[in-house]
C-alpha cells in the first residue's frame, strides 16, 4: 500500500512542542520498517516529555509519526558491536549507528542510532525519565482504544490530496489527527496532529465529495470522500470544532431562549449548535451533517457559531423563534414510525436515513384534508395577512405559490408580508424560494426499500486488518449496514461501517479463536473478522449477514461453513455468477441468472485442485474481457470420482477462493 505522506505544510515545528522541562531536539538515525529490517533513515526528532515526534528533516513542518509516552514501555541500549539484527553494512558503512538503542512500545519497537555515545545516552535518559514519570502519575492506567482520541466526535478513512491510499482520520474537540490505518488509531499512534484553534483552520466545499481545508500561513490540503453524506458529515464536524474554539455563544444562547430549541429537532441532543434557516429548526452537529447532505433544496444549514447571517439578518433568528423545534415537529413528525426513533447515540447510517425520510420523503408529516390548489393559495394569502407563520409553513409545503398575487391588491405575497411588517414571514418565503417540496426518493433509499433488511445487535470481538488480536465491539446490523463501535457503552462513537451491499461472502474460518466468522467486502478488498460469544450468537449473526448479501430468494441454512457470491462453471460452460453455500460436505449452487440449483456431494473419491494460485484480477467493466480475466484468476476445480463432471469455482476476492479450497480440502480429510 502507498503510505506516502499527504502534503500538508505551514506548521511550525516549535508550535507543536509544549513547555516541559524534559525536552530534547536533534538528529538521530531510525531503522526503517515496523520490523526494523529496512535501511537507516536520518530524521529530526522533537521530544516534549509527552510524545516523541520525528520529521523528515529539521525544516519539515509535518511529523512522520508521533509516539506518545503513554504507549512506551522501556528503553534498552544495544551492544556497542551492534544488535544481532545488524548486518555488516549497518555496522561499518555509517559511523555512529553502532550507538544504538531500542524503544519498546505496546504496539511495536523502534531502533535509533546517534553519532556519539553521549547523544545516545542523553536520548535514552530523557525517554526513560518520561516513562518513569508517567507510570508514577498513572500507576493503574488502562490503555484506551485511540488513546487521548478515544471516542472521537467523528472518524473514518479519508484520502488526502492526490494520494492513492486513504488514511484513518479522527477529530475530537479541537484536535484533528490522521493515522496510517485503523490499527494505529487503536494504538493511539498518529502520523500528524493539527490543533484547530492554534492554526485557524477553515474548511470549504470544492465539490460535493471534496473539502478544502485551509490551515495557517495560507497552506491547504484537500480531503476526498467516497460519498456526499460523508463529506457533509465531516464538514459539519470540522466547522463545529472551529466554532467551539473561535466562535461566539451569543446566537446559540439566543435561540435557546425558546425551550424547545434547547434540544435537537431530530435526536433531542442538547448540543444545539446548528440551524436549518429555511425549516426554522435547531440541530446538533450530527443531524446537521445529515441535513447538509440533503442539499439546500431541502435544508439550508448554518452554524450558530460562525455564520454572519445571524448578525446581519435578525429575521432569520425570528424564524427560529416563531417556528422552532416543537412547532416544526408538529408538522414534520406528526406521524412518527412505530419501529424507530433516533437519539443522540443513533448510528450515522440510521440517522441519515431517518432524516431523509422525515424531510426529503416527508413520510411522517401531518395529514390534511384534500383541497384544490386554488383554495390552498387563497388560504396562503390569508395566513400571510394574519401573520400566521405556522399556517404559512403548512400551506407552502402543500404547494402554495409564493410568487402568487393577492386578488384585492395585486401584490405578491412577499410584498404583502413586507408591507404588513411580517418580516419573519418574508424571510421564510425568501429562504424557501428554491425549496423542493416534492416527496423525493434518493437512489440509495429507493434501492434499500426494495428488500426487507435484517436487524441484529449485540457484542462481538473484532480484529484489525492484520488479524493480530481481538477487541470487544458493540455491533448493530440495520438498514443494510453493519456498524461497530469502540467501546461497550452505547454512547461511544461509530468506529466503522461495513455496507452489506458491497459485501460478497460470509464464512467460518479455521482459526484459534472460537466462534469466529469473516465478512468479505469487495469495495474495500478486505476481509473483516469478528468473533461471537457462543455458538448461538455465531449462527444468529452469520444468518442475518447472509440474508443481506444473498442475491436470490434462496433460504439461508442455520449452520454453514461458507455462503457467498462466487463464479462457477462446469467443464465446458462459461462462468456464471452464483450463490454458493458450503455445508455438511456438500456445495449447493444457485445460479443468479435463472435461479437453477445444483448440489455437489463431496465423497472420498472426489479430487480437488487449485489453478493459477495467488493470481486474481478485479473484473473489468467491458463484458468482452470478463471471461479472459476469470480464466486467468485463481480458481478451484472439483472433479467427480468417476471423472464425469468438473466444476470450477472462484470468489470475487482471492481470499474467498482460498477459503473455499481450504474448506473443501477439510471435507476430504
């Protein structure tokens, strides 16, 4: 994977170092690679007693890694003649590298070398003193996932600038940090950190999936997201952090004078820092991000901390008082769903869908008596004359014409509102001039509604990408997404989301962990491994997950070794997309196209082979090339005992092909 650092400049290295008596700066050599088998690299180091940071050079502004003291265990000097790991080249080509020491941390070890023995001893002294001091201050400390960034306000994988690889990014309060991957986040070891208030960070939209972040000294970088919803959520989260650091509470306090505006209109969170100025409601940052993704034709989101509109246009504030959350919900949430209500802890995917259904699809609005459009417009004018903003709002969403004329004065309703001094009504009409009042269905929601979705909730253990260990996670499968959380309590923030529409296989691996299961995700080209608490939970989760990815109406068995989408073919037929289930020493195939079924019972005389081992290419868009790619990929051949039939299989991921081969081999033992 390409781990080249994103180009972020404009940070003063000295600014990132706190005042502390245990400080040291200088050049050292660092052994490259997590396994310390790569070449030595000259780096500039800065230690402030809290964390050891290293930079590409003394003139670099962004760190290459930050190692907190809380992750350090022990400092050990290497022998003068060098560590057994050193090669002859290491010992004799560059002077000073034999003055080495190793820093052992909880996640990995680092080896450093200096030009002189005195310098090496000084660095060892400073680091050791910091470790001892930390252990004295926190003798019974428990390592938390993410370290000081535990339970972030928002986190996820983001691609920086033109880099091909995504970084794991977390934002908490005033601190923006990015990591090489999720495992580094769990260990609390970032690449770089940006204190938002110190560097006067700001964020702007480049397009609907790209944000431009401006940092001090006119420097900037771009963040690229996979979808509009993620971009909107991150922009709102960053703006919220900026607002808390730099903004004024004046307008927050103003709108909170109305008791109903002290909690979010959608989830009842008390962090009401945002407003939808065309809907006349106050929102929390999470719900505001969901509103932003709907577009300004549905909801216009503004920050009560940062946006000038509240200072320059008092009518906007009047709208938030005259309508407000309680009255707005009498209209928008008159008929709430019986099976769902969101709160401050609701996962983001469910929150997004709920808000889209509420405002874009208008699923929960109050029902009204049928009336002609002429009657609607007549009542609309009357409501404007009477200054009844709530009736104006209701009639507007029933199709009233805001450009219509009053029959007795030949004035437009906007002109009438201004003439009568109903400035808040005129503001409402102006803010909603381009509002889409139709009952809109997004492609994503429309697709999700085509099938009923499984629901499953509980605690699982999960590994990182390197499958090195398990951590307990609270998991929720709902609306076609498996969401998992850092900690056991419900109020922890979402750590990740696996979209089942991008998942292709669920299997039970042969590993040391009891009740483990894997989910293969085609978009991420990754296998996620979880473990249930017992056999009953294992079957409950695997069945629910399989029901989400199965492309046919085939019944999912309670127990299986593997269920997934594969390509299958007989000896002379072409490859066909299939739903394949492995259980009880048999392979059950359902061809997706015509839903025909076939079962291969494996017996002692069955032969199994693997061809094109380790070869796998992603399918191209051109259908004419599909057969060539599949024939060149790794696949499994199963030959009947009498040699009368040969059936071949391959997964959409190489890992799935290998897993299928492993399971069949175990069946034959």
